[in-house]
């Protein structure tokens, strides 16, 4: 069953895609949609990560760019 929210998102995506002129962006969208429809496990994993990220942001569990750079520099040093 398709929800009203899904219909709204699809309508918005159609409009955005119709107005997009950058071919590389259109190719990236195409690739994303093809890969997500071919691999439901990947789709579930990405959705789960996105939802967790939203919860982390809402709870204030974020870091600044500088903190992220320091963390990454520590790993690769």
C-alpha cells in the first residue's frame, strides 16, 4: 500500500528530475535507483543507517568538521 507521504515524495522527485539539466546528477539518480531495487539488503541497511543518523542528530550527537578531521587524522597518521 502506497502512503500519501510516498506519493508526495514521488511527485517531488518527478518534478526535480524533470527540471534537472546536469546529466551526471541524472546518471547518479538512475544508478542509485537501479542499485536499490536490485539489492533489498543494501536498501534496508542504508535506510537503517539514515534513521539512526536522524536520531543522533535530534539527540545532539554530532561533531564539528574540525572534530571529524581530528578523528580521521588520528586514524590515518
